[in-house]
């Protein structure tokens, strides 16, 4: 096993799980994830961090997808701890292995930054949602301030390989709208006590319309 493979297999999953479960991040998750209803699909479910926030009385079925085998171990352990049946698979968001119109809610948190083709992933999430279904999202991305954007562009070539493909410059809400979703509500802000180039967050809910 080479150094890069060792880092990606052993170190990176733990770094991601730690960074994505910081207190301020968990507060944002707590405002988004509990809105899930019915048949729920979570893209980027590895780590299992969101599972504590789902309302088990409102969720009738849960499925998830993640490309990281190690993070999926965490997700399956969390599902067992929660005591619910979960269809958790290894795979990528560009080719979600579920049929059209399968889910009432799709949840996507801190995932669009690291997928290979974010536009295709959004199309796939829209495809598997039932008409009128809801996308719940929480992501970091391109900041609105030109000075911060410049730093994001400078740092991104170093950041991407270090953080498992995570990009700093991808727009979030604009991309959701471009994928054909109708925005219900949204929020955005810099997170406190974090460098501004890494702390711009956008979240909300959007509907699959005809």
C-alpha cells in the first residue's frame, strides 16, 4: 500500500468525520435533517453523522449511498445503534442505483463539494425524487465576497487532494436552482471561528416540480 492509499484509507475518513461533526456544523445539521419525511435517501451517508437527527416516526424507509467503504462502516454501525432498517450501499452520486420517483425526501450534506460532476449528481437526485418530493441540502461552497473567492481559487488546488476531492469554489443554491428544483427556503452565512475561505455555508429545501 502506497502512502497516498494509506492516507485515503486510514487517515482521511477519520479527518472528514471529525471535521463534519464540529459543534457549529452539527447545529446546522440539526436545522435541516429533521425535516425529512417518508421514504428518505441520503447521498453521502458515510460516517452516519446525520442519523441521530432523523425523526424515526416520520421516516418510513431509509436508504443511503457513499463511495467510502470505511465511512460506510460508520454509517451501518449508526443505523444498528438507531435500531432501524437501512439500505446503505457503496456507490457514487453520478449513478444512484435506485429507480425514478422512488423517494419522498433526498438529503445531501457536505457532499456536492467532493463529487466528480455536481450537475449530474443533482440531476440524479431529482430523478429519484417523487413529483413534489423535497431535497434537503447543507453544503459549503463559493463565498459571495470577491476577496474570499480569490483565496478559495488559490487554495483549492492544494485543498482538493488533501481533503478527498473537496472543492472550495462550487456554488450551492444557484446549482440547485439550475438543476430544476424550486427553492422553498434557504439560508447562508460564514461560520464563526473558521477561516472565511472554508466557512461559507448554504442550506435549504427545494421541491421537485414538473
